C-alpha cells in the first residue's frame, strides 16, 4: 500500500539573461513538471519563443515529412553526439531534401505517364482484332463511320437490307464493329445498330495500325515501369543511408523545439522570469544544484508550501519494480489522485489471485507462462513488457490454483472419491481426500474438484468476494479519515462493515447456529443503516441492495472457471473418443483427433487470457474500486526528454 | 384437443427433473438476453465516447460490464433450482 510520490512546489526566479541557461539545465535534469502560466492581473506576461524556434520547427517539419515519405522505422538506436548531429544537420538536410524532392518529382512524372499509357492501351484494345489503320476512320465527306461494340452478332444481311453502299468490319469474339456507310443512309443504319445496343467507341487520335501502336505503347510502359523501379531502389538506398541521421536529428530538433517554446509557458516581466512547477520532494536538492551550477547562482530556486487545491499536483507512481506493471491497469482506469492511496500494490496481489482462482489449470498456466516469457524476450516494445509481466504474475497464481484444483488441460488429475461417486483421474496414485462437508450435501475435497462441488464453490467465491469488498471499505475508511476526519470515515465506510456484521449475526441466529443472535443482529443492522444514512444521506440506504449484488457478482469466479473446464473437457472427450473409436489401426482418425485436440486447446488458451482477465479486471474496477477509489490524478510529466538516439 | 392419455404420457416424459432443467434454462436464457441487451446499448455508447477520447476506455469497460451481474444472478438461480 503506497501513496503517489511526494511533490514539492518549486519556484525559479531570475533575470532574463540567464533564462536560456536555466531552461537548458531544467531540460537536462528532466525533473520539473512545469505549471503553465495563465496571464492575470499581476502584470506578468508569457514570453515569446526563442529566436531559433521558427527555424527549428521548419526543419523539424521537413525532417518528419521526409521520414514519413521514406517510412523510417524506429530501429535499435545508434547513439550519436548531439553536437555532431547539429553541426552536420543543415548541410545534410539540404542535400537530402534536394535529392529526395528531385527523385519524388521524377517518380511522380513517370507514374502520371504510366497512367496515360494505360489509358491509351485501353483505347487500342477493342480495335486490335480489326487492325485497321486509324487514319482510315476519318476525313471523309460522304461517308459516315460507325465504330463501336454491339451486344449480339451483327449479320451482314441486316445492313444490306437498308443500304447497298457499305463496308463492314466485324469481329465475332469481341463484337467490335466498324462500319462505313454513305452519309445519306446513316440514319437508317444507326437505327439498325441501335436495336443491337450499339455503343460507340472513341477512336484514338493517332494514326497507325493498332497492333503496331500497341507494341509501341507496351514498350513505353515497360520503360516507365523500369525507371520507377530503379528510382525507388535509389530512394531505398537513401533511406538506409539516412535512417540514423533522420532519427537523431528529429530527436535533437524536438529537444531544441521544446526548449525554444518554453517561454510561452512561463511568466515574464521586462527583465525577469518566473518558472513554477512540481518536483519530486526527494529530487528537490538535485534540481537546486543543477540550476545553481548552470547559472552560477544567478537564478533563485525556492520551494513554497502547498496551499492550493491538491488536485493540481501531478501524480507520479511510487511503486517497486515488480509492482510497476500494475500501473498499466491503474492507468487504464484512471491515475490515482495525489492524496489517495495508490492501490497498485494491492491489485498486484488481488488481480492475479482472482485470475488464478478462475482459470486454475496447470496445463494452461505452463502454456500461457511460456508464451508470456517468449513474447517478453522477443518483443522489445515498452508497452508490451508490462502486459506480459502481468500475464506472467497471473500464470504463477494459475499454476498454484491448478495444483489446488488438480487440473491439467481440463483433465482432473486426482481421482474423486466421495461417498456418492468415484470419478477416475489422470494420475492413478492421486486420490482426493474429503476434508469437510460442503453446502447442499457436497463434500469439500482436496484437490478441489470444482465441477463436483459447484454450490460449495459459489459459497467460497462469495466469501472471497466479501473479503475483497471489505478490504475496499478499509481502504476507503483510511482515505476518508485522512481527508475528512475519523467521524466521516466511520459513518460512510465503517457503517457498511457494521451492516455486514449485523446481517451475519442475524443469519447465524436465524439458522439456529447460535440461538438468540437474531435480535442482536437486527439491532446491529439497524444501527448500521442509521449510521449510513447519517454519513451518505438517503443515497446510502437506497444503495443497500448493491452490497448483495456486489457479493454475488463474485460467483463469476466459479462460473467462468466452470465454462473453461467444460470447454476443455469437451475437447478432450471428442479427441479421445475419436482415438478410442478405432483401436485396430492408427490412421487418419488419430491424426484428426490430434488436430482437434491442439486446435481446441489453442482456442481455449486464447479464451483463457480474455475471459478470466476481463472478469478479474471487472471485479477490481467495479466491485473493489467502487468502495474507495476516485482517480483522476494528473500525470507527472517533467520538462525534459528521454534520449534514445543522441547524447550530449 | 389433447386427450387424457397424451397428457399422461407427456407428464411422464417431462418429470420433475425435466421441469427443473427447463426452469434453469429459462433462468439462464432470460438473464443472458437481458445482460446482452443492456450491454449492447451501453457498449455502443461507450465505443462512441472512446472515439472522442481514448482515455475513456477504462470507464467504458466498467460501464459496459455492469449489467453482467444479471446473468450471474440467473446462473445462481439456475444452480439453486438443480
């Protein structure tokens, strides 16, 4: 159980002549979360960006657009010196820019050409089968030329019926028709053609025989394509040559840009500046020293007491390395507030615990654990690692519960021996031991045979739920008593625990476990309700049924677990049924059975991440956090940059 | 009209156990449909909100899964019937 890192409010004041040096040292230390200055009556104004800001942003835009065009990927960094990068930046960038833009221009030109060639080719194709020189199609005074395609076969008889003066070219395969007729008969011929759904084709403007023209066009096309390919290869070589430069200069310029634009976020007068911000209290001294060193003591750093509303204070987690992955789960919901308890270290235990209770299978724990380890070592991404760590924590818990449940890929490992029945297990030497009677005639055994003691397991799940909920109430109690005092804490959170106690006593008395406790229980219950009403108003009693809803919601632990067992055992039944169906020969059926087994369990493995994960997450978010957690803290985002490709 | 003989046969076929199974089935079906319906409405609204602001994923997830408790109630009832 921890709280977010303690913060100190730091104020840095100095003469404008040391502003640049102050900013440089703040950026290098990467410790101060700067509060943006909002102009008010005080007479201070935000300042202008440094002179180089415009130039830096221009270059940055250029670099990013080139990097974007080249598709630069973030590779394993080859660290370069900042000074070296800056020295070469202008010359290299100009050269790169001119090289690239020249090539892009030519590539674009060829691509346009290619499109035109494509269109020309399309025009030629219908005329290919007739192969008439295009010059023959035009330039007549008394002839009309119909060139186009029809839907059906064009019989010569159809034309000869309306005119004698004609010359017909028709290709049966493509149904292309070219028809020369006397102008005076054109209307009648047009009617005939119309009946055959004649569609006019555009005649290319160039002269020449279609087949020769096509050959020519294809040559041009190949030429253009070849040029594009060779140009792209050149671009590719530029890309590999300049990748390091682009990544490094992007980083260097981003840093310059951050620094140059900082004056927009701080208060300045004609001659002085004030920078306000938050620094982790344990690093405050480092900050003072670095600013003093950089400015030879000419900038004054001081801390001021926290008096304003605490929600402005940025929140930095304060967890050990093993708990840190859980912060991802917290961020998904909402970062804790500065004054709240940060529950990361609690869900570090409860999230995997409930996940394990749901899944509880040695086989799946081994598969998923190996998967998590493999992905963790293969994928270097910073966002994947914490998720794999969480998955790994969950599998440790799943493995432990797998032993408690005695399950392996849906098979029961131990054979079940209860009074009523005997069910064979996978391991002949392992038998269940009956520990004590469970709910509704079931027997509680070790290993816990979940499928045979559903009611008992519902009871256990709800009991775990009640523990979890009460942990939430206790945390809420701590939060409220710190903030609003003990009285409020007792009325708002303590009352719920008193109500639970009352219900418990009343139930014990009612079922005759301890006689005479019913009335005591009812009195306690009423007391709790009165306290709750005092604490939360009428809203409190209205929410009473939600306590039952929340507790019962934990029944999903066994419900989702059972569904996973049933899917697994169904796969096993089908697969082994297939193998045992045909003892005499091991053939296709056996292979099919193995495929069913592998695919089925692969599916269930995927489901085993999603279902228990989401349900466990939900129990944390809805049931547990609902009891104490507010969230909504602001992220601690210090002024600085984590360098990857460059160093000072 | 169903004659008395058919009724007798039917009653024999659907014994106590059968009726219990049907009852359990209804409990699961009804609550399952109800949760699904409610989650559909909330889920689509949550996706809409997420499109505006990705940080709402956590809240959206929570709101979407709240009605799931309904089907858990159904499950408990179904098991109690057994």
